[in-house]
C-alpha cells in the first residue's frame, strides 16, 4: 500500500495543531467536565432486594422509567445505591415511591444526600495519575534510550518530543471527556481509568516506535532525527497502524471485564487510536523538527550535549 503524507509542511502542522488545541480549550471552557458523584453532591436512592440482580440491569430499569443515574453501586448483600445529580424533589419522591413497581423483590427503599470530599477525590486521583504516568515515563526513558548509541542532544530531543506528545494527548483527552460530558456521560471512576489507558497505549507505542527508530537510524545516514523519523514512517507505516490498533484492543479488554461502560470503551478506543496515529505520523516528526530548530541556534548547548549517553 502506498504511503500518503497527509500533512505536507511544518506550517500546515502548526495550523492543524493550533485548531485542535483551540477546539480542546473551547470545549473545556464552555462545557467543562460533567463530574460524577465521586466529585459532586448527589441524592442516593438505596434499595435492598431479595435476589441476585446485576447493577447494569438496575441502571437500565431506572434509566427507562425515571432518568439516567450518574452511577449505580452495589454490595454483596444485594443492596444497590443509585446516585442522581440535578434531580428535582418531585422526581426523587417519585423514584422512592414507585421503584418497587419496576424492580421485583424490593425489601426496602430509602434516600439520603451524598456529599463527597471533592477536593480530596480530585487531588488524590490526579496525584495517582501523574505519579503512575511519571514513573512509567522515567522507566521508558531509562530502558528504551539508555545505551542505544545516542548522544545527549539526540536523547534530549526525543524525550522533549515525547513529553510534549503526552501533555498534548492529556489535554485532548480531557477536552474530549468534556464533549462526552455535554452528551450526558458522567466523569466517574472510569474517567481516571480511561486516562490511564490513554497514557499506557501512548507509552507502549513510544517504546516500540523509538526502538524501531533507533535501529533504523543506524542503517540510514540522514542528518536530522526528524528526517530519519519521516523516512522510517514512509517505509513501514502499516506496522504503526497495526501496533496502535492491537495495543488499544489488548489494554481495553481488562476494562471490559471489570464492567467499564460500553460508551466509555467505544469513545476512548477511537480516541486512543486517533491520538496514537496522529502522534506517529505527524506530531513526533514535527515536534522533533521544532526542537532541532531551537537547539540548533545555540552552539554552546550543541557542543555541551554532543556526548554519548
């Protein structure tokens, strides 16, 4: 199959990157994240039933007869906790009075107001996300780039390019989540899981692509890293498509087993594949080129970093 270079110039890339970034910023500003019950106050309808029933079935019954809950939790004693946000007092009373008519075997129904520790929830999850991503990235740098014949300047260029890609992918993912929030999807525990999956897929692809890139550079005498990257993608682009798709499917499978909502699965799967492919085909090469242009302006920096790492 013939390789078609969609983004032909550095200026086109900058323009496209700017448009995507502006759309992402506008989405976050206008829609914001539709935070779920783990981060916002909610009314909870607690029901106890006398038989086994799946939480997804409870969610379906409630959504069809009342309104979609932000989430449904359960425990081992067949007790379900149905969280509602932005529900009126009349609608809440209707749920409490009539839910036994729609779910069989209900022993008791009660309601209470749930107030989470919002700042703690957001800070702890953000800290965990940053810690895991940072540790994974550090291991990636040490084990992928160390001792591969690169000098400090080349290594720094690759690392800076990858940091930019991860940061850009994080912003785009959060903005995409804001769009999903506008469509009614709540940002619950699966939001953090989805963010981790995006970072995991990107890191896996980075490791694979950088190892191929290093091997490719040893057999091709081209001046700059960006030119080597462009040549590598041109010669072997189907491999990158295959890796992006397969790694996404492999990593998303455990989330399906743990009950991740299908809408989250489908949306994040598409997003991860698109980000991975855009990163490989354009973002990495043009980011390397931009870094090369900046570093090339300083002879002192170039000489200082012209040592093998």
